[in-house]
C-alpha cells in the first residue's frame, strides 16, 4: 500500500509539473496580460459590439491609429478620423471605404492638432454635428522619443508633455462633457508599457505616459456617478509602426537619422485586435506586448526591486544599440552583429 501511495504521489507531482510547464510555455508565448487574454478567449467580441458605434480616433494617419481605422471600418463602426496631415487622413478614409461597406458619410475626416488646444471644443462640436453622438474616443495621437537626457533640450520635454499629455486631456475634457450628458461612453487612451515602467532614451516619453496613467486612473473614480462611462488605458509594447520615424530627439528640429529595423516587433494588426477586445470588454487597463516587455511589466508590478536591477542591465543594451544606429530594442529579439 505504501509503495502504491508513493508512486501515486510521484505521478501526481509529474502531472502537476507538466501542467505548470504547459502554463509557463503558454505565458511565454503570450502577447497580452492574463486578463486581456481571458477576455479575448471568453469575452465579448468587437464584431458584435462595435457595428454602428461612433468612434473618434486621433493620430489616425499612421501606425496604430491607421490600423484601428481599418479594423473598425471592416466591423462597421462609424468613424471620425483626426491627425495633423489632411492628405494622409484622406488616404486612410479612401482605404476604409474600399475594404468595408461604409458610405462616404460614415467617415468624417477632421484635421486636428492636439497642441492647438483652443481648437478642441470646435472639433468636438464638428463630430457631434456630423454624427449626433460620440460613443468612443480613442486618444491615440502622440510622439515617442529617442535621445539621452544629458543631450536633450528642455524645449523637447515641454513639447512632449504639451502633445502627449496636455493635448490628450484637453480633448478628453470636451468629449467627456458630452458623455456625461448622455451618461455613457468610452474613453480609451493609448498609453504604453513605458507608462508602467521606465526606459532610457525615452525619459520625456515615459514621463508623459506616466502622467496619462496617473490622470486617467484618478479620473475613473471621479466618474462614480456615471457607471456607463468607461475609462480604458491601453499599454502597448514595441509595435511595428511608423512612430519611430517621427520621434522627438535631442532638438525639436532634428529627426532620427537611423530608426533601424522594426520587423522584430509585434505586428500592428495584432496590437489593434487586442485593443478592440479590451475596449468592448471594458477593461480598465491592458498590457499588449510580446516578451520580454510583458514579463518586465509583471516584474515591475510585483517585484520592483528586481525590475530596477534588470532595467539597469537591459538599459545599457538599449543605449549601446542606439549609439550603433540599430533599433534600441533589437537585442531582446535577435542577435545584433558586432
């Protein structure tokens, strides 16, 4: 009997180890936090929840914003597309019409500069006049950064905060007034995993995203009287988009000379799909990233002392990559030639 019990325990331990290994392997392959992946598996679907919804997307002329426009158009959402470049917005609208059953009037192109805060009230009224309502605001407009603090003008930090932070909350304020009147709506802000952790070469960008995280996490409980208004923070990691081509550098007038290869990063369409899943399932926050960034998010959340130690090591690699003219994140995904 003792022998049988002993072997039974061994078998049970082996089965348990196999189950844990499978879970670990699944987590290693994960591209979103566990709450988000559960919502993708068992939650509400964008195809059922978003048709006919009026969605205003800022930063819609490229990258995540452009892909959001395409996926929302295919689903059948009504779109207000904003960015600074009118011609690029018209290009995105044309493509949306080609890939969907939407009509010309279902897509409003509205040029908008987030730094021109005096224009935000009129822009909001223009969307309301066209559609009669705003169901979802997606705060996606913004710029990243690639420069060392010691080399960077303070004017750059002022511009980053003006665009990424103040411009976003200014537009939100006008749209929120409308949603409060209706007692429903969704405000979705594309933050970043750098709104959770820190990273060298992006001190100003990280600061702006931390500011957005703090603002919207504080705004959410202020709206307790309006349970129909949902605040969602989306935190993508490195994504294949043109954001790296338009980053702030050490001077306002200087562009990044060598953006490097971006193919190792998460595809934009996958990031947007998970963003839409987050929106329809009313998630308060979603981490969307491949590893190792996703693993570092968990570490930063639950073991910050280890996260600081790790950042000190991988931060050195980011700076070395940057100085050699390759993408700062490249060495996490592939070997970089010496």
